[in-house]
């Protein structure tokens, strides 16, 4: 496989390849959504719900956990420099029970943080996070897993940038 994808992010101990185009596209989606939020902050939809500082902190820990899990799988040479990473990365990469726990706990933290969102939003988030989990642990094709990750990043980013407001804001006043 070496040399087949010149614009790829890869490591020596993994056959998994994630193109830089894929990573750049994920980043572009997030940056675009954040930019739209900044430009259109007065025009948030009626579905927007407040999130407390504690909820935001719980959500950030959950997102960091998900990012760590993805990093351990796809970018181990970068993630191994984090304190304590080398002791848990083999368990995550083995895709056993420990890996499932390292995936499910951050997912639950994200969902707890967003629990005040509209039920339909939560159904979408649960669905895309479940799709990531299923495609990760079913031994299937990598492209399906990467598609599920992309969908989850879009759904989560869209929710946070488009539907979460600070608790002090009067959501009803915007409608």
C-alpha cells in the first residue's frame, strides 16, 4: 500500500489510510458552520436550546474523547505524544471491549450535554454515532466507516453551531 496515495496521512504500524482531502474536508465543514454561526447568530432557528457551562464542559470532554479515539485509530503517531496515550492506545486499536468503552463513554457525554435539544436532533445524533460504532466494530469496509464519521461530524457540528445557545439568551425573543 505504501506509495499508492501520495496525499495521505498514514503511520507505519497501520494499514488504515485517511486522505488529507478527507481531513481537510472535515475541517472545512466545521469552519464553515462556525463561520455561518458567527454571521447569522441573530437568526438562529426556533429549535435552538440553551446549554449551561457545565453542559458545555461535559460536551467538550465527550468530543475530546471521540477525537482521541479517532486519533488513536487513524493518527497514532500524533496521539501517542499525549500524556498516558501510549498505555491505552493498544486497547483502543485492538477494537475489543476497552475500545468500545472508550467510544461509548464519550458518545454518552456528548448526548448528555445536548440532552435539551429537540428530540429529533437527538435521534439524528444517536443514529450517526451508532452508525460510526457499528461500522467501526463490524469489520466492514473502511470507506463506510469514514462516511459515517463524516456524517457524525456534520450532524454534531451543525447541532452545536446552529442549535445551541448560551443559557442567558432568550431563545423565545428571536422567534
